[in-house]
């Protein structure tokens, strides 16, 4: 484009800058966008010429760079079959929608098979500007997503998890360590000495936090912790319960990492001819309508998951609007006592 064409359109172009500075169009592009590929001397000359000519980005390009999608993103690296029966994310998503709908925003939800695919999806969204921000859930120990979003602030993000595992990011979390200790104290107060924890995936940060709190509280009371790993499914919860109840020194109480496994564990106990809570006590995590409608009803570590999802979404909008990273405690799940817990058998 010639200087005469610039005068006719009234807009300075990078071709005009290149002609005046005596460099290539590519060098001008590198300099104006802060990219490597030109010397500092050339960069300074290009910027000086651009300022002299009154150059500014084209309005269309500027609008594209600043455009909002009115959409936030969530990637779940979970087995879709488990998601269909696990109530936690159904409630969490409902909470998100209460805040999104108020603002006229939509949710882009992607279910992927593993963490690698999750990270690739998030990177793709960032490059293509598919969403205005993302919630990061199911934080893992040494999670690569934390480093990605803490160092590269181009896509606003909120981590739903303990601040200790997401440095540099805004976090919304529940105090699972305190809740686990409360559950152990409650069962110990009922006389239980053999307590089993039916735990979730070891790679998840909140699993480790609960594991550590369980082991610490048990040992503080002179008790030996029994830890059983699962994948959160009803099948694995039932298998873990079955194995524990068939052992010579079977537990008299269980703490399950979600409600689905607790319901499955309750069924196993009844199949074995055991009475709940007379022979064995059971506690679920998160609480749900399932816990209140089993027989016997399930004691649970309860918190408002819908409110949790809404809270996380509000904080994401804060970050999108420029808020500095900060931790936000949502709640400490507390024991909702129902019929599935009672004194330890004699």
C-alpha cells in the first residue's frame, strides 16, 4: 500500500511505517507486537516512526482482540458413566447456571477421558478465544493447569480447590481437612476404633488432603487408619466395602468419599446380614437427596453444593473483570446426623 493510498483512506498502515523506517513489513509486525525477530535498535526505530505517524491498530482487529464471547468454560476429565449418576457435578453445574443466566452467559462444557486431553482442550480454548474464562476443577497434585494459568494470564481462571495446591490463582474451596477430622472425632466419640476410609482417586489433591487429615486424626487417638482406594464409582465402593467387611478384623465404621459409594456400601452391609448402624456405621461425603432417602438414611458431611458452584462462578466473573488472585473459603462441610451412625457394637 502506498503513502498516497494512506492519505486517501486516512489510516496509517504497517506498510507506511515500513516505508518510512526503511525495514520490511514483517519486521514492523514483529516490533509492534513485541515479538522476537528484530533487534532492539530496529524495534525502537519502528515504534518511533509509528508514534510519529499516529499509527493505531485497525478498529476491526482491536474489536476482535477485545471481543467477549459471553461464555465460560468447564472441562471435566471424568468417566461420563459416573457423571450420569454422581450428584455432585449436577448440583455444582446448577449453581453455575444460576449465576450465568443472571448475566446472560452460557456454559461450554467438555467431558474428556483424561488430564492430557483436558489440558489440550483448555489450551485450545485459550488460543481460539472460545471462552471468557474457565473454572478448573478436580485439581491434581502438581497440577499442570495451575502453572499454565498462573503464569499466562491471557485466559482468566478460578481453581476450585484448596489454595495450597493452586498458588497464583484465585481459589474457591471447602475445608475438607477440618471436616474429615470432625468425622473421625464423631465416630470415635461413639466408641468406634476400627474406622475405614473409602477414598477416591489418589491423584486428586482433595483426596490427599482428606487422606492426610484422616490418618493424622486416627493416629492422634491411637487408632490405626484403614484406607481403601476407589474410582468413585458404585462398583468400586461396593468392592471396597465387601473386602473390608470380609476381613478378620472388620471395621465398625466407614467414611465414604461420595454418596454413590456410601449407598453401594450400605447395600453390601445389608447383603451380609449386618444391621446399620447396630453392627456398622456409615458416613457419606457431600450429602444429596440420595442420603436422605435410603434406608436407613445416611449420615453425611454436608454442604450446599449448588451454592458452591454459584460462588465459584461469581469469583470467576471477578477475575474476568480484573480482580487480583485471592483465596475464598466457601464452607466447611459439617456432619448431618441421620440413621446410619450409632454407637460401636460391644
